[in-house]
């Protein structure tokens, strides 16, 4: 197998609501709220008509993008044997992604992200991680990890305890390891651990400018370039309107952002950027060609609703 993703298995549940629903439930329009109370989340969902369900999660989105580009890929994520868990597995299989997890009835339900779309097309998200965030080392398919050219992890999944042990086991078994730093909140929360991963354990690292600068306490972007050269790793950094840069040992390649795009929804921009870059990387593209494919994929996804092409 070319690439195996390991990440949060989250079912995106899309519902159309009025603005009054957002206000009534004390949600902030356009932002994501993390729910820790299963009953509170279930009550919220019970009042809604589900328009569509998609097998989501950051790395899962990237893996689907890689599948759509014709690559042999798979995914490991923890789900429960419940309605959404079944939908999750079926959704990945329809995208030709091999799913390497044997679902069983868990204490917590399958992770869910409720995407509420108001009449103005704004998306407000409510996420309940459920069993997705409880992945442990015994959930990993050892043979598949060893047989994959590269594994792709997400910072969202990293946490002390079982997920950390799963992460470390996967890295130790892998041939090559890529990871997305995922979110500045994740970086700030796990800074010393993420820095150790980036310096010593990962082969490729995906980050946006804010995430990488926070990780190394950089004052200016030149500090990031210097850091990349010093650690002699492969860093891929998105810079929004300023484009993106790839640092591989001493080779620095930059690309401009595409102009005059009809931006509809930024959901999945980073996920599909990673798809494009990893597609190039495993198919022996040059760094410049990898960046071009990554930019092409992210430019497409932001001109439509959702994180799937």
C-alpha cells in the first residue's frame, strides 16, 4: 500500500437550520464547538433532519483525496458498531479507501461533527469526538503499517495516554511517517511533544504558518526556513495568500497562491493540499511539482462546499 492514514474517524452530519436554531442553542455562528457531554450532543442532534453524512476527519479527507488521484490507500480510525459507524465504514469503501479497523460496540459512540448550514451558507460545527479520540495501540493493524510505504498522522489525534502510545507504536513500525500539525491550539497544547516529533521522529511535516511559528516561537518566517535547514527534515508550510513553501534539507521551493478564485468554503483546504503534495511525493515528483499539485487540489476544494471533490 502506498499511504495509510491514521486519524480521528468523524462522521460529518450535514443539517440545514435557521439562524434561530444557532441562537437558541448558544452556538457561535461560523465557529466550531467541542461537546464533551454525550447526552447534550444527542439532544441537539435529535431535533434535526439529516441532509447528508460523510466519512470525515482531517487525515481521512486527505486519504480520500489521494484515492481520487488513483493511489492505493487505506485508513485506520476508531469507530463503534453503531449507525454512524456503519455509515463511516461504508463511506470510505465507496471512495476506494481500504478501512483497517474491526468495529465493535464501544462505550462511546462513533465520533460525529454536526455541520449546521444556515440560509446564508455559513457553517457552524458541533463536534463530539466519541470513541474516535480513544484510539489505542491495540487498534492498529501492525502488518498494514509495516507494508505501507508511508503513514500519515494528524495532530488532532495526539493526546497523552492511549492515543500517544498508538502514535508512537505507529511511528516505530512505519517505513516513512508524515504528520499534519492540524491546528495552532494542538501545537500550543502539546508544544514540547510536537517539537520532539518534528525534530526526531517524522519524515514529512505539514503545517500552516501560524502553527509552525508557534511551535518554534519564531519571530519572523526566516526563522522557520533556518529551522527547517537545521533539522534536515521535509517541512511543507502553507501561507494562505502568500502561497506555500517546501523545505527539504537545504532545498527551498516556494509557490504563489492561485489568484482570482471564487472562494466558497475553506473547509478541507489543508487536507486536500496534503493530498496533492503526498501524491507527488510518493510518485517521485520534484518539490515544485508536489507544491503545484497540492495548490491545485486546495484551490479546487475551496471553490465548493465541503471537504470532498
